[in-house]
């Protein structure tokens, strides 16, 4: 294993441990048919973050936050526990 790869694995391991201990409210929109991000992998990653709430939607594409302010409104409401 080359040293760069080993270093990246150590950093990733620390990141995963940190995310698993997260104490900050986190929300995320996961686009069902995202052309850039695999939905299943996004959900696996989200599950690794303690307290992360996901909103899986097929109503928006990858640029949903930019395309429609309602996406950000929904995420803010989720973070506040209102949705």
C-alpha cells in the first residue's frame, strides 16, 4: 500500500469517527435520481453521521437548492424540527 493511500485511509477513518460522534443537527436532501451522486451510497454515508436527517425526493435534480428556494426552506424546517 503506498503512503498516500495509507494517509488518506487514516484521515477518512478519523473523519468517520468524528461524524459518528456528531452533536450538531444536520439535514440533507437526497435526490432519488441524481445523475452525479448514487442515492444508495448517499444514504449509507448519511447513516454514518449521527443525528443526520435525510429527505429523499424525486421532485428535484442535483441542483435542487439552487433551482428552487422551497428546497432550502424544507431543509431549514427539518433542522428546526418543523418538518
